[in-house]
C-alpha cells in the first residue's frame, strides 16, 4: 500500500528538526494542543558539584494531526543527544513494569501461544526485563542501543547493541531468522522514522507473526492531566485511532487493544497481517471511548487543566515554604524533569530529590536545575515535613513502602490535582495493601 510519506528527516549533531508535517500521514494540518516551555534533555544530568553551565533546551509543544489524529512533539531532537550510551533508565527497577511484563507473557501464551522454537525479539529491550519472561521457554533476542543492553547480556539474553534499522534487521535475520513475536514497549513513540521502523518489523516478522507494542496512551494522558509526560524522547502520543491508521498503511491490522497501568496509563496493542487473526471487540470499544475523551472540547479543557494544576502546586508549596518547612521530592523518572522545569521547582523550593539505591541518577542534579538527587534513605534519617511524589503515577506502590520504612511526614501528590495526603489518612486506606506487599 502506498501512502503520502513524510519528508526524510536529516538531523545533524546537536541538531533538531521542526515538525511541520505529520510524522505518520504527512498532513500539514497540525493544531497545537499544549506547550510546556523549553526543556533540557530529561536524562542529561550533571554530577553534584558541577558549576552551572550552558546546556541546550528545546521547545516542548504537542501538535495534533487533524487527518490521522496523531498527537506528536513539535520539535525532533537528535537521538544521540537524547539517548547517549550512559542513558540512565532501566526498566527492571520499577515493580509495576516487572509485573506488567510478567502479565504480558501470560496474556500472550493464553491468547496467541508460542511454540518452543519460536523467536521473540524485543526492540529497545533495555535491561532484558521483558525478555526474561520468555527466556526459559523460547528463543529470545534483544536489540538495544544503550549500555542498558549490558544488563540484558548479564541475564544471558543475546543482545545486539544498535538502533533498530535495516542493518539491525539484516543482522537478526542472518543470525536468528524471522520472529513470531516482536515487541516494542515504551519506545515505539520514541523512534524517529516510524514508517522505516514498521517496515523493518514487517521484514523481520513471520507470515503469522504478531507485533506487540506498549506506548503511553493519549487518552489517560488527557484524562489525568499528565503534562509531565511531554518531553522530547516522546515523539508521538498514540491513540488507538492513530495507531490503526499507521499500521494499516503497512498491511497490519489491530487485533486486540488493552489499557494497562504502566507509566500512568498505557495501551497494549497487538497487530498482525490483515486477516490472520480475528479482531477482538476491545479495539472498537477503545475507539468509541476516544471519540469522547479526545474530542476538541476535551483537549481544550485539558489545556486549561494543565495551567490550573501548575498554579495549584505553586500555591500549595508557597504556603509550605512560608512556614519554613522542607520538601523532599521522591522519584526522578524522566517525566519528573518536565514537571520540575515547567512548574519552576528550583533548589529554593525543593531541598532534594530521592532515588532508590542503585539508581544511576544518584549524586547528580535534576536536568535544568541544581536540585541534587540523593539516595532514598535520607527520607528516613533526616525526615522532611513533606514528600513530593514526582513518581506520582506509581504512588499506590511507593507511599505504603515509605510509610512502612518509617516516614512520618505528609505526601504531596502533584497530579492531576495537587493535594496533600496525610500519612494517617493514607494508612487508613492502605493497611491491607501495606501488609500484603511489604
């Protein structure tokens, strides 16, 4: 099938490209739905003690294509800047992600069972957490451009250190053959030339193979005012409608779609060559929900809610700081850099940010600030009055743990509506959860 191709992007070192036509359908009818200012690369962090120095920042605007309904970033930044070899993200450190990949394996085996010799390829496989679920019973292969792939190798997972391109596809075909299942989780929206990516997937996929993606989902992003997920690694913010448009261009059809809780709300989409599998009713169900939840009216209300959320958090923190009380932030996921920079949470407002032991982000500054990142134990040994949950999307997992470890202060949950949660109130709601998981 032919389609109007977007122009080929050519991004030089330290370069960027303004998006003036849709990354999927090449339409120039793009409408701005959100602008959260100029942001630094969210995983570029300077060591504590480094003098403030010049660093690039890029405009972060979300555009909506009026033809295929793809939401997309307004500026594409050189991936070598965004994803350096020392990229500081590892999927295995987050409990909800580990559980999600285990559940994914069980769902695949229940709905589309794999045979012993079937090959599973994970593109952007990071530290191998996803493939570790398939490893015992199937052939697995990881394609990962950053040093996180070393962790996958340590698990015994064969890993190619490369971006996913024609050369990576040819290498995989030569060494492993075609794949029955290809997965791309939490990076399908990060890859520049999405048509080349899908073409590569099609070349690598068996005739009856399944292409499974997980991406942050535009519908809950709007519903819960997740402006903090807008940063330059996320080139696209998929809906089922926009994914359907993209995949059908390449002869694929969506056969199943499911909302999942990862990253504050994602969508798991199964696709295959047209006619190979029956289409599950979940696809039509989510398309109907998007007609209401992603309407022009809903998007306009979302834009207003983002501003009100920022003002509400400022007002809340102003009262706290006026009393001389301290605020430690908890969690430094990529999205935290957007929240910190958009709201303007500098070192005069946040005393520090805390990360789990072993995180690569400890002893560095938050991007665009001189707010230091320390190890989580400081929350218990030097207890602040407030803990600001920058990892608010997994607050249900984190807050009971922090309480059980001895934190006695209050929590601030910044989104969707900024609020203070008293420790006693949280314990009353989650006693059974704390007992079960800790």
